[in-house]
C-alpha cells in the first residue's frame, strides 16, 4: 500500500557555504551494521562530490577531534538497546563530549521487536540524553528514529507468513515494525519540533518522489522499509544507503 508525501530534498538544495560549515564540524556517530551501511553511502557520496569535504574516520578517540572529523564507531550490542545507550553515554563522557559539535547514535531494527518494552526503552534513552545535554551544552545531540524492516523479509516465505498470521503469531515485518513505529512516534513527539530529529524510518519508507510504503492493521497505518532499499529485508543495499546517506548529509548541513 502506498501513500504520497513531499519529494525528498536533494544535495543541490544545499548551498555551498552550508557544505563548508559542515566540513568544519567535529561529528560523532555511534552505530552498528545499518549505521555502517550509511557510512558506506556517505563515503561514496563524498568521493563523488568534491565540494562535500568530510573527513570520515572510524574512531572514538578524543585525539582525533583536534580537527574537523566525521567520526563513527560501533556502540553496544545488537538486541540490547540499553547497551547502546550506555556505550554512547560512556563515549561522550570519557572521550569526545567536550570536543564534539554534533553527536548521535542510532538503534538497529533488531533492538525493537514485537515484545519490546517501548516506554521503558524510551525513558532510558531520554533520561540519558537529558543528562548529556546538561553536561555538554556546547554539543548538539541529534536523535534518530529506529530503522524498519521490509513488510515480508525474504527469509520468511509467503506460506510461513500466512500460517503465522492465522495462528496469531507475531510476524517480523508486521508486528516488529508496529513496535518500532510506536517508539518512533515517541521520538517524533519529543524531538520532532526541536529540529534535531533525523527521521530515518520515514526516509527508509519513502521513495525520492515522495511515495511511501505502508501497511494497515487494526485500522492504523504503519511504514515499512522499501523493498527497493534492501536485499535482505533489513540492511541497506547500494540504492538504500545512497538515499539515506544523502538525506543525512542534507539534514546535518541544514543543522550546521
């Protein structure tokens, strides 16, 4: 099922001085595998666009923040969202908090599933970020919605999916995405109007022309990762990582 939204912005919408300002920033991004997909997309875009001059480097060492850098590192463990909150907090407090202009991390789709306690995870997240924002007021903390999975991951055959639905069992591309949507709605409500929310989930479900991929359950609409953006139902393929990376760059350029 598709919906229509506004077209996604493009790199050409960003003025040269905004790219210059972004290149002077010290940025830290914590992630796992989907984040690495995005980093690969960033590197490809920077290589193809000489006016986007980012020093992309895998590190959380404060020594590398003496000059402009887009630093990234793995944080926490997949399926354990609290470990990512703790790891990001530790990285900011012990290494880069006094030097980073922008800092953020993202959860992975496996961190939120059909049986997740969304209110508890969100409370832990907001509590940690409130603490960091108070401790490091010179740093802009960006917030990122949880990524989605495809409606019917390739690993789940159509027959298995139908059987699960008939038995009332949770289906990954449906029930997990509903819980992710619940978490993301809390993120949008808390941070959406502040201008520092990168809505990854929305972009993952949106084609450049604004067409969105959604499904309906119990009279409500929920977004899913576009099949065009993934090969395995969760990670980003070349097209997907290019789209997401481009939108992240634009977001950060306007934020700067």
